[in-house]
C-alpha cells in the first residue's frame, strides 16, 4: 500500500457542516409528492484553499455521507465529511480539469478528467490504483469526458462527451461496451450526465438535444424525460443526474440555471428555484447528488459553491 495522497484541513464555521446524528434512523421512502426545498447550507466560496472551489463540477456522496467534489479549475478532488473536515486529493500533475467523480461501496474513488481525457481510480486513502486513457497511454480512449457513475455490480459508466457516447468499463478498467444511443434517431449529442438505477437502466443527459434518455440494460430505448424549453418539465443543456430514495430523477438543468426533479414516470415534480432568490440564484449548475438521508447537493459551478437542499415541509 502506498501512503495516502489526501491532504487534511478541518474547516471553521464559515463552511462547517452540521454533525450527523448517528442514532437517528433514515426517513422511510414516501410516495412522491410536490414538496418545496430550501437551502440548508452553502458550502465553500471562490478560492484555492481547502474548502474553497474554482468552477466545481461533479459531486458524489458515499454511504457515510462524505461529499466528494471535482474542484475542476483547482485540479483536485475535495472530500468533505459530515463533521466539516476537508481533505484534498490532488497535487502537481495528478489531475487536469477533473469533471466527474464517483465512489463505490468500499470507498474507491473514480475520477474522469476533461483536460487529460483519462479515468483514474484511487483507493479509500487516496492511493493510486490505475488509469485508463490519458496522454501517457498512447491510445485515445476518451474525448472531454464529463461525468461518471457506478452500478451495483461496480461497472463504471462514463459520459464520453466529445465522442457522443457512454462507455462502460469494469472495476479493473477493462472496456465492456459503448452506448451511442438506443436508435439512430435517438443518438447522443455531447452527453454530459450519466446515472444507473437499481434495475440497471441507464439515464443519459443528451445535452445538446435538451433531454434525458432512459435505456434498458441491453441498450434499448425505455423512456424520454424532458423536452427543450424553459418551462417546468423542459430542459436546456442538461448535465449531471442523480436518483433519490424514491427513485425520482434529479437533473442539473444547466442552460436554465436550475435543478429539476422528475418522478419515476418522468413527470416534473419540482423546479429549483421556482422563483430566483439570493440563496437559490444558480449559475450553470453542473452536477447534483443525493445523500443517504435525502439531502440534495448541487454544484453551482459559476458561483463556485455547493448548495445543500432539504425538504422545507411545504407541499406544493
């Protein structure tokens, strides 16, 4: 085992997250309702210190509610614990514009870099395990990859944006299959978000076609979510995706400067912000993630911060 690459800093009250109450049981899944959300916490600000961000991209949350952020223009990954401790994974030459991050059930960290066209895998303590693609490989595997997710079998799915495809790899970095779209009429246009549900269905943000496609495990068309436009249920250049405890799909609706929630049937459930406010005035959100307790994290990229959203209890 190599030494950990994580650097550590415990941050102060400015961006400290509340400590999780471990004895509290997670809330049971409830029927999908239109419930308003509020900003419970703003994490970070513009800068280069740990706990600060420069154009953050992908977000991942592990089973212990640790939050991982691809701090793209600072060329690093930041890990924020529920107690407010911050760890940085990066350093000279390690990453080049990381955009997507995912964490498996054993704590391994997968990162895709737009600048290096590469997938890298690290162990739970930040020890390097392997890389796929990149300038040293001699073989171009990716072209500006943007997002990454892991299914229950530890297959790794990558939104290979400029190749107009989603590529699937094993947990050891072996290529499995490429998806270019379920049909020629439904081919991808610069996909920038990918997610897999418990049934193995693949959700893809078909970014330049302003929609999300759901595909069966064998690559057939299953559902179309959203259509171009600014209204509720419509999308503009969608990016990161997440699934919550109810099976609802959250979409970073980047071109509309908002996030949207869709029911498992594809109906719009809520739109954030419904009316822009100082706290919820998003600027090109790039990613969204949901923790084990149902909090929603949004990467507010052009405002260089992460927002944590919780239900307000108000039914709409």
